[in-house]
C-alpha cells in the first residue's frame, strides 16, 4: 500500500489497523476498544480506556471478577462506562460522524479516478456497512472495480460481473502470493 492512494474502512474494533496505518487513513465505523462512553449516552464525549483496562485486567481475581468500585463511572451522571463499540447504547456522536466524514471526503475526492474496492473477509452477517456500499459504488462509478477475498462468502453480484472478481481463498495466502508476483518471485 505504501505508494498508493488508499483508505481503510473497517468494522473491526480491535485497533489492529491503527498499529500500522495512521488515523487519517482509517475509518472505524463500529467503534474502537480504546475508548469509553457513558452507558446512558448522557453526553457526547469519549474517554481513553487503555490505562483503565490494564488496571482492570490486573485486578481480575480468581473468581474472574473485578472490585465493584473499580468499574469506571461517567463523570457527568455516574452511570457505568461502556466500551465505545457497536451495541444497543453505541454512541453515534461527534467521533462517529468524524469517522464517516473522513471516509466520505476521500471517496468524493477520488470518485472520478480508477478505484479498486478491495473487500477482505466481510462475510454476510453485516453486509450493509462495507459490502453493499462497495457494490453500489462499483456499479455507479465508471472507473471502479471490486475484488472480494473471502474463504467462504466471496460473492460478486450479476450486475458487477464485468467489474468484479471473487477470490474464495485465505486472505493471508492471497496477499502473500500477490506480493510475490509483484516482486517477481512468483509467475
Ligand atoms: Zn453519563
């Protein structure tokens, strides 16, 4: 990806992408475990959770519980804090909209170029976040192409059969082979 104009849209919450790529290149639209929010959504603010999570982890006793007084509380209303990840109380506030805005700005800027929508392991459980938008945009944009890599659920709709490719394989193997082909190690 190094010399490419790329952007990453993810529903993962595990922050693996942000270990490698800068935050300006990533939209985590289903939340991020590094933040807490108020479980009552009484105000629109996220709080760093990493240090607290380490402390809680260290405090887990043999009964797999933590002391009640260590449970983080909302500084405004006193309710328990929740990890900022998709749930019934997921806070769709400022940060949530920023994640969408970053993505939309990138898409808008590049919509008239040759664009590859590369879908990795999305599956059919929540197609509305990545898969279906990728299909719609590939269909609508003249210079767009779609590739899905998924060992089970690699699907290309009929409408995209000339603009799409399904690779039903292990993602790590496909990416490793691709790198070998580009570097000339594999033909
Ligand atoms: Zn609160």
